């Protein structure tokens, strides 16, 4: 979330998303976490070295049928703000 869309493109990719979700007040909640990822020309070149990291923080508004998400991702290149609906899981 802290990098521009399509910033890293190649034939293979790996992504890890860690979030801690917590209640704030009534239907409002928050998250803190980190996104990490890396692209590869081939999965044979996969390594855990030099992954790109982006700390994230966000607010959640929990409705009966869906979630409104406002997230802020920070990287060495930019800061991204995202407004979405629903969770990955």
C-alpha cells in the first residue's frame, strides 16, 4: 500500500500482509501492520533478501454487510492513501 500501483512487475511475485485489527469505539476499528513483497524473473530466483516493506495504518467502519476501509501506507518512495470496501478475509 505504500508503493504506487504496478511499481514492481515481473513474471513472479510474493506478498506478505500482516495486520493487527483492534476495536476503537462502537462500529469503528483500527489497524496497524506491514506489507512486504518482492518480484522475481523466475520462482527459481526466489529469496527472502531485499524485500520491499511498507508500514500501514488504517481505520475501519463496520457496517452490517460490509466494511469501509481507509488505509495509509508509507514507503521510502511515497505515501499512499486508500479508501476501499470489504476485507481480504
